[in-house]
């Protein structure tokens, strides 16, 4: 990046119009004309050409791809919070800085986590589906569509970072008791504010909670963190929510346990082989045992614009020779 030269920035996806317009004013922008993920060949051309690559979670930025990067590629500014699609070590070895868009998705993702908790406990999808298919319902009766009361139930949060904390704040307002497992406890101020109980051992927390929300990042250390053995520790009535990444849960094991009635239900926004679903999950959803969403926990117009703004800030800070605010370390 030489002084006074315009930075060549390659986008792998269409971004919100206003964001692309601003980027085009600031940078020499190579926008992806199609609203689909790039092919491998297109990605390779992008890393061969650009100073900055702006990928999304659907692009696999692995060591093999980076071996094609031209020496001018100096920044990968991910449009997204998770960076599990990027080989961070390989990028650093190649002298490429990686940034993400942290902190602008927390509230929206926490909202969707609550939506899944409510939908699961109060049978929202099932009730709506009955009306749509029958055009009527049997009428009010004392035992019709009974769900579970939220107030007083125990919510376990796996990963008490910013999203986990935002979930806990909302859940408190619904009267849920907060339990959490994290690498280390949150500050005593936050713990007091949330009246939260810290479990050093995930194995010990799992049997205690009625609802479990997965809010940790996906890294090699969290791959199948919820293994078959750990999932088996949950109560048979328990409800599992995942708005983080599919790979954190051993999905075939979860499906087996759901089918065997050893876990009560699940609300899943992310999947191991997404965007394709295991057909057994679809069957469970048809039987109203699980609620499935197409990775939309952070999908608000506001979040997508804020993410674009963050990408711009990261690129400009880097271009000015400073450390970008959302730099990811290996
Ligand atoms: C992220 O940015 O990592 C989110 O999962 C996108 O929805």
C-alpha cells in the first residue's frame, strides 16, 4: 500500500447499497456483481488482485487459498463477527492482518436467542402452523397448547461473552435464573447484576439447567464441545438453543438424543453442514420437536449496515498505519 495510492478492496458478496457506495468513494472497489458466494476460482482471483479482501462466513479462506495471495494482500476485513471460516494462523504467517465486525451483532443475536427460547417453551410455531393448516382450531380448552412457564426456570449460557451477557440481561427480565460456563468468570459486578451462577465445570452445569443457550465462538477448542457424552448429561425435558455455530454441537448425537426423547427439544439457527440440513432434523421440526431457522440471528437491516461501517473503519484505520480496532490475533 503506497502512500496516495487507492486501496484495491474486493468484496466477496453484495453488501448493503449505502455501504458499497461509501466504499466506492473511499477505495478502488471490486464489488461482486452476483448475490451469491464466490466460487473458489473467483476467490482466488480476488486474493491475487486486492490489497484488502472483505469476505463473509460463507467463504473458506484457508491456507491453500492464501498460498495464491499476492504480496499486496495485507488485510482480510471479515464482514461478520465469527472468523472460523478464516485460517488465522495461515494469514498471520503470510503477513496478513485479520479483522472482524465485533460488537454490532450482540443485541440482535441475543434477541433471536430469546425468540427461540420463547417459541420453544410456548409452542409459537406449532400454534401458528395449526391455524395455517386447518384454518381453525378446536377452540379454547384448559389443556390446549400448554407450554412451559419461563419464570423460575434455569437458563444455562455456554459462553458468557458479549452475546451471552446480552442474552442473560434479557432472560433476567423474563424471570429466568442465570447459570453460565465460561473459560473464566465474568466480573463480580456483572455477576451480581445478573444474579448469575458460574460453573467452572460444564459437565456439572448441564444436568442442572432447563434451557441451554450456546453463545461461545467456534474454534478448534470448541469443536463438538457439546459431545454425545455431554449432551447425555442434560435433563430429558431440557431445551437447547444454538445461535453460534453448528460445529460446536455433535449434531448427529443431538438428533439421536432428540429422537430417543432424551433431550426435550431444540431451537437451532446454525447447522454443521449448513446450508443443507440433516433430513432427520427436518422430520423432527415437522413433528414440532425442534425449531429450525436459516442462520438469521443477526439478520437485521441495522446490523448489516453497522457491520459495513465497521469494515470501513477497520480498513481505514489499517490504511492510516494504525492497529484496526477489531484485529483478530492468532
Ligand atoms: C457472524 O457474523 O458471525 C454471524 O454469525 C452472522 O450472522
